[in-house]
């Protein structure tokens, strides 16, 4: 599972960087989204995901903390998803306004090949 998670993170980060370097604004926005998904997976993977492990400790005497999932990375990823969604929506509104003003979504204002 660790290898699959590492490959998914690498593919998302690599694809995101490639799209961020593209000249079109929409591709840059998609690249930033892919980068945020890759970082979210990385943060989630740092928290040692466990199947069937409860995230909270129960009342009682001795508790083996290795048997529990770490809730902090889960909370960070959930917060990052909400912030990423809001940021992407803001970027798309700016893209639509820019396209209405200039007539293109190309970075330098001109279509490629012109």
C-alpha cells in the first residue's frame, strides 16, 4: 500500500507541476488543484493510515497508542480540502472575469501561433 500511495503522490505532483508550467490559465488552475491533491495525500500518508483503527482514545487505564490512528493529519487534510475548494472557485471566477476582459485565457493575452 505504501508503494501505491507513493506512486499516486508522485504522479499527482508531477502532473500538477507540468500543468502549472503551461501557458493557459485554466491549465494552471488544474495544475494547482492536482498539486493540492498530492500534498493532501502526502499529509494523509504521514499520519500512518490504518484500516479499522479508531481515531480517538477511550477512557481507561493503559492505552496502546500504536493501535490508534492519528487524527491530526485527517483534520489537516479535511481543512485543506475545504480551503482548496474555495481557492479553486475563486481562481475560476478570476479566470472568467479575465477571459471576459481580454477575450482569451492565455497568459500573455495572445493565442499561441499568432
